[in-house]
C-alpha cells in the first residue's frame, strides 16, 4: 500500500482538539464563510475541509447524526445525492 503524505496537515495532526462534534459545531454557526460552510439545505450542508488531501475535497454532512449512510432517511439521502451531483458539476 502506498503511503499518503500531506505535509500541510501537520498543523491539524499536532494542533489542539476542539471539544464535542466538529460537524455539529459547524452546523450551528452563523458565519458560514469563516467556517468554510459553502451551502445549506434542509437536511444537509456542504463544508470545505480545512486540511484537504486533494483539490475539491468537500464534505456533504447531514444535520442528523447517523451510524452510517444506510441510516439516512429517503429525504436526507436524496438531498445528499443531489448535492453531491451539483458539487461535482460545479467543480468540473
């Protein structure tokens, strides 16, 4: 297996940790640009990764916690998939 090395992530790896859930804290803020939140919808929001592994590294995050993707409702799943397609189209 090839090792992925992203030296710009060392600040994240060695830096202090926030308490609680980072995804919940990002969902609760109102200053979207400062928190790298790109868009919000009813069931999910789009968040840029502060320490990306590659260009275009986005996270589409449901507001509701689930153990895995299969725990999403049909509405949440549909919105996340539509958002994913929209983001890919924009990035292309």
